[in-house]
C-alpha cells in the first residue's frame, strides 16, 4: 500500500464512504476507492439503516436489515485493492449517523453520493446536511442521468430490485410486524 500523500496543506489518511447502495453511492464508492488508492488512505464504509418514525420495526426485522447491510458492505469491499478500515452499520437518521461516524473515526474526508435511494436531490438532503455539519472536505458525487442508468433501485432490506427504498413485500412484512406488535403490546 502507498504511503499517505499530502494534498495541498492537508494529508489524507482516512476516508469515510457512507453508502445507501444506490447508483449515486456506487459512483461515489468508485471515487472513494480511487482517492484511497491514490493517497494511500484507509477506506471506511458505513451504511445507515433508517426507518420512518411512524413505522415501529420489530427487533427481528431490524436484525435482518443490519445483517443484510453488513453482507453488502463486505461484498462491496471484496476485490478492491485498498487498505480497508472499518465497515459499520448504524441505525438512525442518516445524516446524524454519518456525521457521528466521521467524527468518531477522525477521518480526513467523506466521499458520498449526492442523491440517495429516493432519486431526488433536495434542500435538506442527507448530503447537504453532512456538508453543513462537518468541518472537513465532503466530496459529493452525482449519479449519471437516468437515460444512462442500467440498474434500477434495490430494496434496502433485501437487496432485490424495487421501485422504492423498500420493496412491496418488505413493506408489507414490516407493516404486518408493526401491526402485530401493536396488537400484542
């Protein structure tokens, strides 16, 4: 592995790549790997499992989502020639967990997609909130125009093709589990 290189007045020794497994995150991952290889930096990966507050998710569904995300993070790093640091799955609001992880790890840079699974960049987006909250470089990478996109979205719980953040079968399962929990509880 290369010795960390200075870039201007800063030295990049560690990079955090938060991913939601969207196409934009995939492109950002490519940039994070390139930057890590170029500078000799350690690459840390993070996925945040978040559910709408109005949906009560039971422990089993949460464990399944975390396990699926851990598996996808491992797959993402397989075959990549960089010094792999940590791979973490956190639960909560994406922007808050990204900022917390960046601070805890003391990274020098964050490389993330500008558009997440929703497919829309908006004021108050996760990327914008991270940029505003951190006092370090945050590289946001745009996804290609939709016409050039070959892959569709995938469910954040099961990884199967989906038209939304969570596919219909997973939505149904989560809602049924939440309903059963309310009835029992």
